[in-house]
C-alpha cells in the first residue's frame, strides 16, 4: 500500500512516536516509585512484568503488564485511526523496538511480549484477542509464562495473515523472531526443564 501522505508523516513520525512511547521503562519506574529499588537488580534483571512479579508484588506486576501493553496499543491504534494501517504498522514496530532497546537504559530493555500484544490489539483487535486467549490457555495448562508468550504471539501472527492486510500481518510476523530472540535464555531453560513457573521466585530466570 502506497500512502499519499508525505513520507515524514506516513513513516518517520509514527516510527519516532512509537519508539519513544515504547522506550518508557514502566517496570523500572513503578518498582522505584514503590520503594523496591532497581528491578534490574532483582531476579533476571529484566524490566518486564514477569520479573516484577518475582518481587512478590502482584499489583505492580499487573500495572507493568497493562502499561507495557498500552504503550504498544496507543500508537498503533492512534495512527491506525488517523493515517491508516501502514503508518500504524510502522508505529507498532517502533513501539516494540523502543521497549526492547530503550536508549535511556543502554539499549537493554524488556522482551517485548506485552508491548507486542498491545500492538496486535491496536492494529487488529481480533488478532489481539486470539493472542491473549492463547496466552491464558497455555499459561493455565503449562504454568510457564515464557512458553505461553512464545507460542501465543506465533499463533497471533499466523492468524494475522488470514484476518489482516498484508502490511499489518508482515509487521506482526517480523516482530515474532525478534521477541523469540530475546527469549533465548528461556528457550534453553525450557528445553533443559529448568525454567521457573509463573509466580516462582528466582535469582536467575529471565
């Protein structure tokens, strides 16, 4: 799809806005505000909701999950409504990359699952709902957050090719290997049978 808008408005602006919103480290900010110190010194050192949950504070973990999803949903949905699916897809990609590689944290951010689910909901709510339903089902069955995340976003990407325009499906699909790559340590532990389950505290799990 070729946008009639200037490329700066159709691509550059959505990418920058998406990246900046995605780079807000809510897990770090919330745990510091709660007087829990630096989340990067706890558990895996990751700034995402799963590691926040390892502090034992479920409310903070839920808030981190929601905010990380919103920073993907908001730019994707806003640009989708204002400029169409292609600028929205660019904003969505920027949000996930901003979450994974925030410049304020030395480009060491989260793994992108919640933000990716947020962009799915913003770009295509049916795909987002399918992804969330898959995550809940797999998490309930296996009790591994990482496994549920990896398989649910893959399932959502497959669904996108049946339900969405190809630019949207392409962005959703391209984000899958990036998220999987960020889970390389989890994948190794899953294969070794040493991955901690949901709610289990650990000093090494990611």
